């Protein structure tokens, strides 16, 4: 516990830091709110409002241990990308955030001193004037009707697809901006995605062929573009749209679908065909976003390149302040090449977490660590992994 003098010194240090950076702040992009849509990569607790259900492994310890000291519904050991974007958007980048965090003596975030707190889950109630997070674990791009039409309705356990999240967002607006929403939203940052991962997971984990799943991609991307149009027409101007991750690099896929044929793997040890699916989705998404940008020239549509960034982190983790690429931090107690066992996943009996998650890229076999998400947020804020970068 810090003394009164220690707290005063920390506060003084924070004030001096802010004053020193004031000139830089004047040139920085600022937003009045952040609105987030997505799945488990972005969820900050929508599935755990009122408490995490006992069956939800990501709602159990050791999830959340690094920053919050308890599970919060985030699928990580701590914060996720949207937390860092919300915290950093007014304070000039990740490194300055670290300096400010070190000056504070409790879990109050720097963002709260600059007007943008950690983004609340939209289902939590309360004040959403600084934005809200509609993202929810398991969310898909396509609606239940689509999965029902292809015989996969039993694989969709979450009723929070993109269309539903947009409905949640629109229901919040009257209490947030009244009749001046277009002006208000034009000064907000929107992060829409990643979307698509769970659409493909549902099919792949059900045994559908890669050729069949690739056939879904144009429909998934088209649905996402229509959702983006709805958001832009509502008043959004600055919109970040992440692509999907290189799923062939994640231990859950490598373990479930690995082969003895070396030709099935790329130089990073990832499954080529599964990464090919991600690459196809992202290529089509980028082309579609370029067309969307031409249709709405007043908007600033930013493509966040999850695929390249995570691939680079696997290939050279040391360049991102990490030590381990494909090895899971919270997994099967050191068993197997990747420390991953689908029957003893993080949060389940038989699984345990590493002592140093800050050195790992992958947290639980399918999600990343807080350290990784911090680095990814920095790559989106300043580049080179967001085109154009969020800060300009």
C-alpha cells in the first residue's frame, strides 16, 4: 500500500508527464468514445455480466490474473486489444501508457485520467457516453439462419452475431447522443471485428472440408461489409476493421489437424491450408473495404492486419518483447510440443498457467496474452499493422 506522500509523488509525476506531452497531444487524434464489435478477441465481459457461468472455461482462473487478478470474461490473462486502444487513444502510444501505469499505485488505468475508461460491456448497464463494447465470446458474422441452412445450427451456442450487436449498439444511442448522434459518432472510433473466425471454426470443428468452408468466405465477407455500411450510415467516420488471424498457427488447430507430412507446414510450423483460408478471407476483405471506401469517401476505413502481425510475432517473438511463439502459456502442464491438450484446456482440470505470461504470445491455444495484445494495439495505433494507422 502506497503512503500519502507516495501517492502525491505519483500524481505529481503524472501531471509533469502530461504537461511535457501537451504539445504532442495537440497533434494527436482524439475521440470522444470507442465502440467495439466482435468476438472473444474483443469481449470485455458481455458473457459474464452478473457472473461468469460455471461451464465457461474462460470465466475461470487463471484467466484475468495478470491485470485484474480474477476472471472478467476476457479471453486472456489480462487486458485485450480494445482495452489498450481505449487507454492509449488519448496518450500517444503504448510506451507512454507503460510509464503512466508505473506511476500509479493501484489498478486505476491511465485512461480514467484522460476521459476514456476501460470500455464497458454493453450488457452491463450504466453510462455509455464514452462508448461500449458489443463484442461477445463465440460471436459469428452470419446469423443463426445461415448456420441452420447448412446444418450447423447445433454448433452455434451464442445469439450475438454481427446483426445483433449492431442492434444492441442502436438501442444504446438514444441515451448516449439523443438527436445529435451523427455528429457525436463522427468523433468516435469504431472497431468492428475480427469477424469470421467463429464462422469458420463452427464448420471446421464439425468436420466440413476445407473446400466447403472456403465456399462460405464470400458470403461471410459480404455480410460484414453490409454491417459496416449500416454503421457508417449511422454516423461512423473512423472505422477499424481487422482481418482474421492465421488460424493454422494456433496450437488448437495444429494439435487437432496436424499431420506427419512436412509439406503441410510452412517455415513457421503453421498448417498451410488453414492459413490459406485466413489469407483468402483477408484478401477478399481488403478488396471489399477498398470498394466500401470509394462508396463512402468521407469515412476513414482502416484495415488492421492481424494476419501479418501475428505471423511476424511467431517468427521473431523477440522483436515484440516476447520469448515464445507457438508454445501455450496456460495449457497442459508442460505436456506435448505446444503445451496444449484439448481435453485439458486453460480453465479446466489438469491445465496450469506459466509463471511468466508476459514472455508468451499465445495464452490458451486459441487466444493471445495481454503482452501480445498490448503490442498488437501499438501496431494498430502507430502502424505498420493498420492501414492507415489509427493515430494520424
